[in-house]
């Protein structure tokens, strides 16, 4: 009989742990059970069955939005997002941590103060001399302890990703189709018209992209690539040009990053169908502006980190090119910038 109280206390503990999970209802009436863990700008992070998802707050009904407002009023730990409450609090920069959360991701020892640390944008920290036992997520730059990497987080081509990015990763053409649908309204609003030619999207590993890149002399840490072929059919009466495009895009990138890379590739298609030519910094810088337009619309934290990486990039083509074209965009606006690009058109002439 002595075992019953033990079982009872276990059940109580489980129900206590689950107390934060609640039912969420979208404006179109769908429901889902999940736990709120983050509010960033216009986006919420909700953990559903152990996976982290991000949604626009506007997707939820009023009472859910009210819950989100109340939730974000409470002072929370930057690491675990539970309320700070009366527990002892540690601070780093503008962030607060529970004492038990203020520790190294590699050795799990609490920081005393005065140690050399490395930290990411997500509340993760390691002793500087333990950083060699960690990697940064390929997408969001979260610090991950190598000892805690799960097979799901190691992509076949060697990229390493955090649990959050891995659980939102796009691996199939079918999900890529959802990304495509999400990208086009923004592109259309900029004045970028749909491709005239056929577009095939292939979701591939780094090795495939690197191999395909050799065909067009591209190099670097590519996350997407577009190959365009064209045919000019000329009769005595008319000349017609047809296009075929192949987009190669890395598998396993989270939805938002995928959308920004796909937008970049569609920008290449827009340029290619108009035979617009310029130096690599102008071309890639222009395509990165289109990427940025997607990231600006997304507004969440992951989007702003990807955008920040692009802004700060010291790559002479992608980083410097982006900054140069960004200045141009600020002067001209999208309509005039697209016209300026169109004037660089150099259609091939038939001999
Ligand atoms: Zn905490
Ligand atoms: Zn450590
Ligand atoms: Zn990540
Ligand atoms: Zn490009």
C-alpha cells in the first residue's frame, strides 16, 4: 500500500508541469494545444508536442491575443521564458535569468561573474574556452553544445542546426510549394512579375548546389541557385524567346529562411528573363534586397537575425552588394529601381 502516495505525487507533478499548455484558436476556427514560450514583435512562439512553431499574433482570436498580452507583461527568464518571480535573478546586458538558467551550455556550471563568455541572441551562453565544444546553428546562430546534438540536428550534408530550426525545416517539394505561395504576394507588391518560363524547384543538399554552381562559375556558401536556359525561335515574321528555370534550394532550412532564399532566386529569374546584366555585387545585391523584403514582412526574431547577418556580411558580393543596392533603393524606391535595372538589359542578338 505504501506505493500509492508515490504514484499520486507523480501525477500531481505531471499536471503541474503541463499547466502552461492551453488550447489556441485561430480566427478561422482551428484549434491546437500548445505552450507559449516567446513573444517577439508581432509573432508568438508556441511549443506544440515538443516542437517550436512561430505564428503571427493576428492569426489568433481575441481571447488568445489577450492571453499573449498578459503573458508578456510578466518579467521572464531569457533562457527558459518562465516567470522570474521571487527567485534569485542574474542579469546579462538587458536580459534577466533565473540563477539556475545562468549557466554554460557545454559544462552546465553556473557563471559566477567575471568569466569570459560567448553568447548568442537567444539567451544561450558558454564559457569562452568551451566554445570549441559547441557549434552555432547554421540558420539562427544559436549556440548548441556538441555533446547534446541529436541525429535530427545533423543534416546529411553536414550542416548542424538547433532543435527549433530543425523542427521547422523544409525538406520536401510539397512544403516548398507553401513557401512559394507565401513569397509571391510580397514580390508582386514590389512590382516583380511572375516568370514567363517554367520553373522547377529542387530541394537539395549543399553538395548538389556546389556542383551545379560550377556550371555558372558561382562560389561561396550558397543556399540557393538558379539556372536559366533560353531558346530564341526566329522566323521571317517574328522572334520569340522561351525560358526554362531550375531553382536549387537547400533542404532543412526553416520556413522563413527558405522564403527569403526562394525570393532571392525568383529575383534572379526576373533579371534573367530580361537579360539584365551587371557586376556580381549589383546583381546579388539586388536579389538580396528582394530577400530582405520578405524578411521585413515576417517581422519575427529569426527574420531579424537573418537580416542582420546579411547587413553585417563582409562578403564583397553579397554583403557589400546588398549595402550598395540598399542605398540605391532608398534613393529611388522600388518602381524606379526596377526601371533602372531594366535599362541594363542586353538581349542576345542572332547572328
Ligand atoms: Zn530560466
Ligand atoms: Zn563551460
Ligand atoms: Zn537555429
Ligand atoms: Zn544569387
